[in-house]
């Protein structure tokens, strides 16, 4: 066996209704004032009402920054950071964007590093404020990854990747995902599947632990996604989705994702397509491109989905997206054909991700994949 390392969030609590214990968890850590980082949709849906009451009851003061947007730009990080004055802990409460912003706020509130100086791998260093993550979607796995993604400039996405960004505690409460609409449930669920598939086939750092987590993630996700999307109150399915996304996050945090994400990022950056949907749009086309280089690995995953081999796996995933009414083509989300060369150029800048792909991707390859997806 090759040498490997594995790191994840040190504490995971899985409990229906567990968000009501958030005040207790903060108080037990000696927190007197916490900053909650979330988005307006979570706030309007009332998901924070109970946790905020519990936080107040525990004697902890809470400030709320609720202006996180999808694919958060740098100014959102800076605005949230301005709200962190006096805070001695940060809680990310929401989807991946809120949790990513919370990671950066927890770090930048305690370090003199500038955000612009820490893009890349291993450039961010501590200390940071204590950090708790509470996901309200089952997709990104950000609660167990040392990664935060920010939109820089007009369209480009950059990643901050460093061990210091791993949260202290992830709290998984399936009740918080009960009201997630079908479209969001489907897209974020496929996003989690992408994480697991790309971790399992990653060219670098793939290891027995990441493999086991990826397989179990896919078992949970494939068995629950249709029930969760079509029967939104099925808490067993919601719980399986949340845990599956978490396991997928643990896997790809240690065996990094690759070309699906590299080609999805420009779609989100340029056209503000949600990240999970961006992944779903290019997933089957990247997998087909990779089949020659990673066939045996796709063959190993295929039985989890009831497919015979890697080609059957791709067809099964396409059929799943169709059954869940997930858009299938770039044109379906308003992307014109003449934008494809720009997307391909943007994708080739994602060298941090492309290096992990089972098969080398050239500019012509990226263009051909987008053509197939269009």
C-alpha cells in the first residue's frame, strides 16, 4: 500500500433537530459572541429562528450576516469579515457558499493575511476563530473540507486550500433540508455524486479511506436522491443525502476533484449557474472523455447504480438527471454556442483541478466536451 495522509473535520454530530443544540454547543466551547454566516433565503425560510432562540437562551450573543450569494465574490467575504469584530466563533449556516465564506471569515478575523494572498494550496495559515458548520443542503460537503471557493474579478473562481480551513465541528440536521425544493435537491445531490466519483478516480492522493467513503457516499446518495427530490418530507432520504454528501466531502478533501469541476467552474463564474447544476451539465461528457483512462474505476462504481460497466454508469447518471428534470444542455441554461471557446479557455486555467483528472485535458478537449454538452 502506498503511503497516504487523511484529514477531516475532527467532530461530526448527526442528529435530527440537532440545530436546536447550537447554543449549547457554542456555550460549551466558552463562546460569548458568535457570528452566523448565512444567506437571505435561509433567513426568509425561518431555518435560523430556532437556532437563534437556542443561542440566546444559552447566553451567547449572535450577530448574523445574511448576504452571502452563490459563487460569493470577494466583497461578500470582506463584508462578512467586517461583521466579525468582537466575535469569538463563527458558524456557517447554509449551503456551500455560506460555509465557504464562514471559513474565510474565521481565518481572516485572526490573521493579517490578505484574501488575495492566500489563493492556492497551502498558502493560508492560522490561527483562526473556532468554526462550526451547519449545512442546509446535501451537496457541497464544505463542512468537512479545507477548501473555500471565491469568485474573483468578473468571472473567475479561485480556491483557498489549507488545513487551517477544516472546521472544528460539523452538525448534520436532516430537518434543515426538509424544505429544499426538488430542483435544488436534485442538483446538489448530483454535485455530491460528482465529488465521490471524482475522488474515486482522482489521479493524485486517492487512498483506501477516500475510496471507502466515496463508495458509501454513492450508495447513500443513489438510494435516496429520487425519494428526497420527489418526496421532500422523507426525512430518512434527507438524512441519507446529508450523510452521503458529507462522506463525499471527506473523500474529495483528501483525493481532489478533477475535470468535471474544472469545466463547471466557468459555467458558474460567467453565467451564475448554481454549482451543482454546472457539474451536472458537464458530468456525463467528462466521464465519457475519461472512459479510456479510467474505465476499470468506473466499472468498479457501476454496480452501486445497478449498471454493468462504466458506460452503463454514464447512461444511468444521464437517465437520473432526466427523471429529476435537471437541465441537460448548456443551451438550456442560456449559454450561447459562441461562448464555448471562452469557457474552454477559462477551464484550462483550473490547473489545480485538471492535474487530478485520469486523462490529460487539452484546450481542444475542453472545447469538445463543451460542444458535446451544448
